[in-house]
């Protein structure tokens, strides 16, 4: 372990945990908000083209969730291992893990890109495209699929840097890509008159740039675990370790994708307006989710290092601080969104009263359950990073798999559009109840 790495170990295992979590969380909150901005920017600019175009961008959220799921699977799977091995001062094992996760993730992205491009029309239908949405969905998906290997690698590299305590470095790559995307969107959509395809092209270029910056940072810095082809070790033990820590993230994100597809298909029977409204609400709730995940991801390296160093009192102290902070923040955010819901929806689609009415009510229902997400997500991250893989996987599966998808299937035939609007907040309340005993059991195990 070199001098920089030793200093980081001392910092992560001795500094006051409240200040440490904040120090780790500020860059990750920015990163997650930037990630949400990628999606928000396309929805905002495409919103002026029409309701069907807005819905086309909206239904691709499910594909984005799959891409993020794969990136998080490798990034959090490898990252959790890195934080623990750095806590144990095992640099050789950390190097093998970093290289193997990096190159395997890019390969998975290439497979997804090829398969999606070959079957782009069935994919668009699967995501929830109606006949009127299909042409725009195909146009938007084309470049998103080409960018898939770089998007997966960006999420993976971002997580690995973060778990090493280098969240500020990962922020550089993510913010650069987001700023570029916001600048290219109006240029391609309006100036070059490329419409929906222009939004997709802007996202592809910005993601390639972001991934390149993150890779250069990972390879060039002395305080990061180097990614070298010489350390690539595609061994079952390494992939098992990635799966052990990464499976909860994969389950959580993949189920988000499946649940969103179910929402799109349920909303499709009520017209493009309903799909557009639900899609806009999904994008808006990304902001709250981004802030929550950012604070949680600031907690994770603190948790991982101190679990590896057997300093369990610090782990618990950091956990409760993170729960309190995120609950207060989400309550304030939910209150503001509840009051201004119609205005927020209109910002994306001001010329369609039906979209505003449906979306505003859905957003208000979601705000009622939003503060509960703090306990759910922080527990999931705590269980995942502390090595409680089974409990973390159960909790990751619960919200979408046990509750949201069945609620969509049950409530939509009974209540129509109102059932679609109510499904997500009810699922949050149920997942909150499941998280209580799982988190309490893991905390008791630490004494």
C-alpha cells in the first residue's frame, strides 16, 4: 500500500463519520443528479415536439434502467469488494477485481447493443410503444443502443471510484458528459432539425466523452486502483464476488425496468397522454431518488472500509446519520413537489392539459410516500455493503417485484388511471415495512 492509499485508509477509519459521510456524499449527490439530468434534458427539449415524442423518450426509461442495472451490478459488485480489500490492505486482489469488472462490463454492453439493434422494433414494443409512438421510439433507441457499452462502463467506473473514496474524481467525468448533453440537445434537435433522433445522438456523444474521462482518471491517478489488461482474471471466484455484492443492485434496477414497462403497457390502454404523464413523473422522481442515492453512496465507502477494519461502531453511527439526513431532505423535497405539482408537470408539457392533470395527481400521490424511501434505500445499501447479500437481495426485490408489479396488474383493471397513479406509493409503504426487520437484524449482528 503506497503513501496515498495509507492516508486514505487512515482517513476512512478514523475521521468523524458525520463529516466523512458528507464529504463522500456531496460529489455523489452531484453525480446522481447529473445522471438524472441526462434523462431530464432529453424529456424537456423533446417535450416541445409533441406528446407522442415525449412518450417515446419516456418509455426508454426501462432500457436506461437495464443499462444502469448492468453498470451497477459490476460497479457496486466490484466496488464493495474494493472498499473491503483496501480496508484489509490487499492491493493485489483489488487490482484483479478492478480490471476484470471493467473489461467484462464493456463486453456485456457490446452484446446488449448488438442484440437491441437487431431487434429494435420488438424492443420498442416491449418497452410499451403504441403505433403512434413507435416511429419516434425507434429513432431514439438507435443511438442509445450504440452508446450502451459506454453507458454501462460509465456507471461501473463511477461506482468503483466512489467505493475507493474518490467520489470527487468520478464527479468530473459525469458532470462533463451532462453539460455536453445539455448543450448538444437543442443544437441537434432544433438547429439541425433532427428531432427525437437528435436527442439520442446528443446523449450518445456525451456518454462516450464521460466514459473516456472516467477511464483516463482511473488509469492515471496514483490514489486509484489501476485498471490494467495484465490484471484481467476471468475466474469464477472473482465473478462470484461481483455477483455477491452486485446482485442486489442488479435486482433493484432490473425490476425498476420491468415495473416501468408494466406501467407503460397499463398506461398505453388510456392513450399517449397517460404514457407521457407517467413518464414525466418518473423523470421527476429521479431527482429525489438521485439525491437519496447520492447520500447513500456517500455512506457506502465509509461502511465498507470500516466493516473491513472491524470498526462496527463507526458503521452504525454513519448509518443512522445517513438515515436522519435523507429523511429530512426527502420530506422537504416532497412537500415542495406536492404543492407545485401542476407547475412542475407543465414545465415539460405545458400545451397538453390532460398530461398536466394526470401527471400532477400521480406526482402528489408519490410525494406522500417519498420520505419512506430513505429507510428503504439506506437499509438496502447498508445490507449490501456489510456483506448481508441475501437480505439485501430480498429488500431489493421487494419494492418492484413483490409489490409494485402485482399492484399495477391488480389496481389498473379496478381503478383505471387512478390505479396506475396509486401503485407506486402503496408499493413504497409496503417495502418500508419489509425493510424494518431486515435492517434491525443486521444492526444487532454488529453488537
